[in-house]
């Protein structure tokens, strides 16, 4: 089976180069290595080409769904392995991914086990991330395939045959960072096979705070608007919308008094409230963040 590594990136030029350097230590090299930057300046192309023979730089419109769709269209591999530009995979990650898909023909998506995730907090530095990865040691665990509702976008492998056969794509109506685009795409794929989490696919997500994430007000709006939009498509339950939205709203409200230095809680809260007001008025639209 042929596997492609695909990275959509924005605003993390130096982190991207170091992440790719780590990825090139894979025991099983990818058959395709594709990078789609939001803007040309978001990637040090010369440095990346030194690291990756045959690297494919893909041009695409700004926005994570647009970039990921462009990446899928640019490869004829059997599997596309979506990595975030700040995800550090264990050295056997790709080898284990290919083995898993070969042994489980009914699996259409797999996401790995995140050994440490800096996204909810201040983020992890590159050295700390590498230390966490090294501390995990050799991959001695037995295979565990846990059914999950969706893949985690920072490390999400997709079998491309059903994607091509059914014309599936990331929803480009979810703009920019596209909060929960991984959930929506996962649920599009779910009717055609199993979505699982593997204990043998291991890595560290740095959760870098600089770069392509939306400012607080935009992200806060998306936390409500994107859930409602995905629910209306049939790809999220009402319970999921209510629980997730209320969790975000409560967290932003409580923490806005003494916000973390790395999170614009007040901006997120303002975005949450604006989205709720738009929902009441019948004007809720994920694309509104482009005007905020």
C-alpha cells in the first residue's frame, strides 16, 4: 500500500521545518510527502526540499479544508496521513499505519494515541516534545482498535478509495482554521467503514500557539456556529452541539476574569455570545468570521 504524508500549514514556518525533520526519521518512508502552505512565506521551501527528496509543494486557497482537499487531490496513494505542522510521530508511526490498514480492510480512518498534547495548555516546545516521545520507549503494546466518533485532525490517516468513490471532501464552507472540520469529515466517511483509534500509533502534539489559529473572537464564534452547521448537515447530534457549546461557553466565561496568557478568553467569549445572538436571529453562519 502506498502512503502519503500531507501537511496543511499556516504561520509556523520554523516549526514546520523542525517537524518535517523529525518526520523524516520514519522507519517506513512515505511514498509521497506533500505540504500545502496557506501562503508561500509559511514554508521554507529550500530547507524543506533539502530534508525531503521529491517533496511536493501544493498551492491551495487559504483555509484548512481547502488545503486538505488540495492535498488529497495531489496524490494517488492508497492512504493519506494528515499530520499537523506541530505533530511529532514515533519512528514506527507510518509502518504501523500501513500494517493496520492492510490487516483491517474495513477500517477507513485511524487516529493515533497522543502521548502528550500541548493544545489545551501553553503548548510544548520542540525539545520537550522530543523528550516525551523518547520517554515512551519502544512500541511493545498489543494492538488495540477502539471505535471512535471521529479522528483527531492532528494525526488522522484516511483510506482514499472510499473518499474517491463517493466524492467526499472537507467542507470548504468552514473557513480558515475550520473548527471541527475533522469531525465533519469523519462522519462523512463513517458510513463506509470503521473509524478507530490505535494504541500502536503514537505521537506528541506540541500545540504550538503561534501561527494559523484564528484570533479569539473568530474562534469563539466558530465554537458555536460550526457545531450548529455540522448538526444541520446530519453529522453531529443535538446533544453533541449542546454539550460542546456549553462547555466552551462556560470555560470562556469562567476563565475570562483571569485568562491564560496564551488564550484570548474574552475574545472567545465575545464570539460565543455573538454566535448565540445570531442563532436567535436566524443569521448564524460559519462564514461570518471572515468579517470579524
